């Protein structure tokens, strides 16, 4: 329960490492790291 809106709320966090080179993004290699972290945050509220 979200105390501000008083509605049922749920949320989640997810992270995933990916390699830029797997997607053909290697223009500045090796000056930039090949592995980057994707961070996803989501929240849902039930009306």
C-alpha cells in the first residue's frame, strides 16, 4: 500500500549486464568499457 496515494502498489528493480560489442556498438573500443549495466525500475498501481 502506497501511503501517499492510499492505493495498492507494487514495484520491482532489475539489472542486467550486456556487452556493447554483441550489438555492434564498438566504435570507441577499447577506450570505453564493453560491458555496461542496464537498470530497470518499475512501479504499478491498481485503481
